[in-house]
């Protein structure tokens, strides 16, 4: 009986599918693992580089975008409802509108500064670098046309603002902190580009 079953088993193993099954199974799982690892690497890369996918920067990015839309709705020219005005009246009307628009712009600018400051603070806390530091608004604004030395100076100021660690940081932690600050500086530049447009 068992000899017959052994012969049947050997005949089944001679079928091409079963002959290659063990090799196929190993390669299938290796391929599946490689695909999963690549996908995870891509997800991590996108999460780091795309601010809209970052949980701490999504809300501030949307709020700044909303404030930018408010800026576009500000009337820079006062409409006189089709009335014919004297030059002096027209000039006064436009001056009043200019004052209102500039007050609104200053208010929005202060909101944006507060949002960026809070976003940087939350991002550094989420990265594990503490919550006691100087206000980000004290750091010089990044000019989009600035030189690399000025950017480096701003980066050093940002790094100095997050010095609440009671112990000496290792080189790895300093490197991680530096990378996080670079990312925040790029995010700050993005916020500035949004508001300038």
C-alpha cells in the first residue's frame, strides 16, 4: 500500500508545478517582502518631504493657505458705487481704504507668524526635542533671495532656540535635530512663498 502511495507521490512531484513549487514559494515571499519594504520606504520618504502629509504641519499649511485666500479678497481700491467724486473726496476715500487694507494685512501677517511659530514648536516636540525654547518669531525671517551664509546663520539661530536638553546630546541626536531644523526652514520658506504669491 505505502509503495503505491510513494509512487503516486513521486509521479505528482514530476509535474512541473509541484517540481518548481518550493523555489517558487521562496521567491514569491522574497518578492512580496521587497515590494512591501519599497512601499514602506516610499511612504516614509513622502511623509518626511511632503508637508501636507506630516501630521504636525498639515493644519498650519491649510490655515496659511486660507489666510492667503483672505489676502486675495482684500480690496485695495475703494468703490464709490458709481458716484462722481471730487479729486479730494476720491483721494480721501482711497487713503481710508489703504489704511483698512494695511491694517488687515498686518493682522494676517501676525496670524501667519503665530501659526508658523506654533507649527515649528509642535514639529520639534513631535521629533522629541523638547518643548522649552525661544519663540520662533524672534528668529530672522528667511528672505527667499538670501545667500547661503545668511541661511546658515538662520539655521544656527533655529538650532540654538531648541537648547533645553539637560544633558550633552550625542552626535546622532544633533544630526537628527539639524535635519529637523533644515526641514522646518524649508517649510518656513514654503509658507513665505505661499504668502508672497
